[in-house]
């Protein structure tokens, strides 16, 4: 035992404690040896006594010296352990693709003087429909299937952010240059291509002598900056709040198989609706249509995100699957 105690060494606190319990604990070896003392023949008592005392001292010393040694080590490395060890990596968050695209759009329009306006997702009938030249029973109300929260008076989830433009015009006189990003809701079947909620950016420009040519030039600038594509075409269309109205297509090209698939072999992609604000809408919002004119446009952020990042299913944008989201680490 003497030799064993002498040779014992460790750098673990637990091992020192186990050692202490083995020799010096209440039920340890030394307690046994001291109990054994009275059975020892008298002539051996002296020698036995000396040896067990020696063992006791040695073990006590060993425990305190090992403890001191361990404490010194912890002092050197600090309470956090070895300070030279490489740290655990900190996962840095990443912007959602919707936010990335939204910020790109805001950035482009802010360079030509547009500010950003926002409004509530829960709307009344006036701001979502009536002020926008969609009176009650107007058939075009069915163009957007609406989620109603309450009827009579109607409270609903906005179907487009045109409602924000109405609110903006009610509060500001021209010149107005604003874009309204936000989430909108439509009662549509959920599939890879469409969801019951998505995101829009709508734009509004009202001033003296604003023309259709200004609209086209503004959209040309946008598509150039956003997609690096400068060829666009405007197809006649219908919206109750604009007259004339148009659908904007960007020429994507037919260079790759993906181009071919995305554009169904035409090379053209529809990216937004637009038009000259109907004089009725200006009147409804307290702006004199004799003095002012303007244009408006609206696009879906989700659709553009799918396009730019070649995402095959719109539902991925709202599932919060980290394996999907972390792929946007390098995208701005
Ligand atoms: N509000 C229309 C929509 O949600 C888009 C639009 C905005 C069209 C402005 C023309 C002018 O579909």
C-alpha cells in the first residue's frame, strides 16, 4: 500500500476524490487497519502502528498535494478551461429569400426617389375595394378571392397592397412616389405554384403631367436593374383601378433549357401589372384628377424569388425548413 500511495498520480478531480475515499474515507482502508490494531499480537503492535500511521500521513499528503496541483492548473487555464482550444462555431442567421428580394426591389426604387409605405393586413372594404373603383357587386371583385373576417360592414384580409396606396393618397398630396411592400391574402387552393398568402410590392407615382411613357421608362429601369434584362413588352390588360392597364413581360431569353421551361418556349415572362391611375381613384382619395395624373404597378415578390433562385415550390417559402433557408447564406 505504501508503494501504491507513493506512486499514485492523476489530473482528474474525481480520481483524487476516489483515492481519498479508498484510503481515508469513513469506511476506507485506514479505518479497517486501525480497527485491526487490537487483534495484533503485542510484540508486533509497535511496528504495525508505525506503518499504518505512515500510510495515513502519506495518503493525506498525497491528497492535498494533488488537490493543490489541480487547482493551480485550473487557475492557469481559467474557469472556462483551456483558453487556447478552438471555439465552438456560432451559427449566423440568414435573411429569408422573400426579404432578400424585397430589399432589392426597395433599393432599386429608392434610387429614383420612391419612399416605402406600409399599411394594415386587416382592411375595410373601402381601402381594399371601393376606393379602388370596385364598388359593391362589381364583377371584378371576384378576380381576387377574398378572406372575410366579418361582413356588414366588411372587414377582410387585404388581397393586394393597393389598399396602402389608397391610405397614402388620403394622407398626402402629390408629388407622390411610394412603393408598398407587404403580405396579402387570397382564398386560393395551395399548390406548388400558388399559396393563400404571398407578398407584393406595389408602386404609385402621382404628379403633374405624368404620362404612360414615364411608366414604361420607370419599369424599363426596374427590370434592367433587377434582372439584368432590358427588353420588356406591355400587353393590354384590365384592372378596375387603372386605365389604360397593361401586363408587363420581360424577355428572359431562350438560351438554356431552364429559360425554355420557365417561359414555356416563348422567352417571355410575365412579372407585373400596371397602368395609369383611374381618375375615379384619385377623386376617391382626395386628389384632383384635373390637376394630377399618375401610374401604378404591382408585382409578386414570391414569384420573383422563385424565378431568381430557381425554387420549384412556393410552399418552401413559408415552411421555415432550415435546410432550405440556410442555402441563402451567400445571397446578400
Ligand atoms: N393590385 C393588382 C393585383 O394585386 C396589381 C396592380 C397594381 C395592377 C397596380 C395595376 C396597377 O393584382
